[in-house]
C-alpha cells in the first residue's frame, strides 16, 4: 500500500512540474512574440525626411532575391530538421552503448502510468522551443530598431514618389532637407516598408538561425565519422547567412550598415541563447548532456533505482 502511495505521489509531482513548465514556456513566448506581432500590425515607423542630393535613396525598386518565404523556410527548416536528425542519431547510438544499457528507464519519459515516450522527443521539443525563443528576441530587437529609427531604404524615392519632387528640390538648393512632403506611391505597404531599413531583418534572422545551427552542431554532432561533415555543414550554414546579407545590398533593400548591424544583432542573440539560455555548453556531472530539465519525481526515481542497484 505504501509503495502504491509513493508511486502516486511521484506521478502527481511529475505531472504538476511538467504542466508548470509548459505554462512558463507559454508565458515566455507570449511575452516576447506579442510585442513583435503588435509592431507589425499597429506600429508606425518614424517619419524621417530626406536630403535632395542624397543619391543613396534614389535606387530603383527590385524584387528580393531571398524572399520572406525563402528566408523563413530555410532559417527555420534547416536548424529544426538538423536538430531532429542529430538528436535521433545520438539517441540511437546511446541506446546501443554498453554504458547506457543499464539506464533504459532514463531513455524514456512517462506521460502517464501506461504511456512512455522516448526522451529524444522531449529533448527535440525543448531544443526547438529554446531556438524559437532566441529567434523571437532577435526579431524584437530588430523590429524595435526599425520602427524607432525609420531609416529610408535605398529605393525610397522610387517607392514613395514624393509629390512635386522637382519643386521641392530646386536646383538652387540641392542640399535642402525635406520634411514636409507627401508620398504618392500606390502601394501603401511598400511605402511603409521603405521606412524600415535599419537594421536589416533578413540579416539578423539569417545570422541568428545559421549561427545557432553552427553552435548546435559543434556541441551535439560529435559521434565518430562526423569530423569532416560537421565543419562542412557549419560553413555552409554561415555562407547562406552571408549570401542573404549580400543580396539585401545588391537588391537595394538595405544600406551596407543596415546589413552589418543586422548581422551583429543576430550573432549576439545566437551566442547568448546557445551559451546561457540553452544547456548546450553546460556539462552535467555524468558527462552526458541533459537538455531537458528533470522533475523532482524523475530525480527521485533515478535515485531509488541507483540505490536498488547498489
């Protein structure tokens, strides 16, 4: 009877902890992503003027080489797919090793008294959650800069088409700073976007996702036979980010300083997330990295099993 009560207590503790963990994750995501969503829906960029002789904002409008769909598909798809593949390979290798063969109970997690799932699923979910949290933080910093600064894109004049531009910028005063003007461009969304040049969102997002992927592979892709494959994948990921930034300049979407600032924001966000938010670079006492926080019930079960083996 006492054994049944103890098992019930452990299951209850584990259930409460896991639901509290889910609540904390949901609350954190809401706190970070909600301002990003509100900025996109309700935000108004700073209304900046322009100099008549500023040739840096007189480039023609071009379609993006790396579209938003391509950016998010590659930026989210590649790291998440890599996490899934790497974690499954590690789990399969560990499940066949002699060192962990005595700890089969640690390779699964209880969802209920009769349902157990591989711990690799929980680790993948935890990794993806941390990855998306860092992406949200990077996006929030980037968007805050965009709407606060309101820097004009290189194709601003072509998109805005200021009314009576020839009269506003007479030949007698070429260096006049124009603040009172009206855009006559037909696409209001493009006109709004033409004021969001600094910093580059493509550069910050690509830098964050690809650098996080490179750091993740450095820490987790360490099995035999991956010594050459790992740096190849890391360099390829970083080159994708570099190419994305270059196209933002060649497509006249951003000034070079916008792209540089975006790279800096994304790189800092990826480094801080990988080093301090995740547990990728925190070694456990057992020498095997525990990515998913353990509940008190799980810890007590492991201690009981260890004492029984003694």
